[in-house]
C-alpha cells in the first residue's frame, strides 16, 4: 500500500527547531559529521546512525528517538536496521512531493 504524503504533517514536524536540526544532520551529514560517522550509501542516499545524531545534537537518546519518530511518521526520513544499529536517511520522494506542493501555492 502506498502511503500518501501529508504536507500538513510534514510542516508540523519541521515547525520544531530541534527536529529541523536533527533533519539537517541527516540531510547534510557531510557538513555536520566526520566522514567516519556517515554510513556509506544505501539506495543512493547517505545514512547516519542514530548514535551520531545523539552525539551531534547533544540531546538524550530518548529525546532524539522521539523526534526521529515524528520525522519518520511525517514521511521525511526513512530508517534501516542493521544489527542493533538504526541508520536514517532523507526520504527524497517525500521532499520532491513537498517541493512540488509548495511551488503550487
């Protein structure tokens, strides 16, 4: 089943400065994290481990997990589990749809 993009949910998720900061870490890891923190490429997208997001943001693990859940529910990020680690990447399809909707306003 294809999940339809919800612009209101995405904008609400990004209305929080903390979530925007976390999204920035995920969307531009090269500018915020050392190269060793970036997990190669998965489906053409750079991934960041949650442990590095916690480290870079300076927030508690539980706080970061909450904000990541909101971003994921809004469709802005995707996650992949590898063993005990979870890697996050930007959902480019959602961003493309979001840009198109915003341009139509």
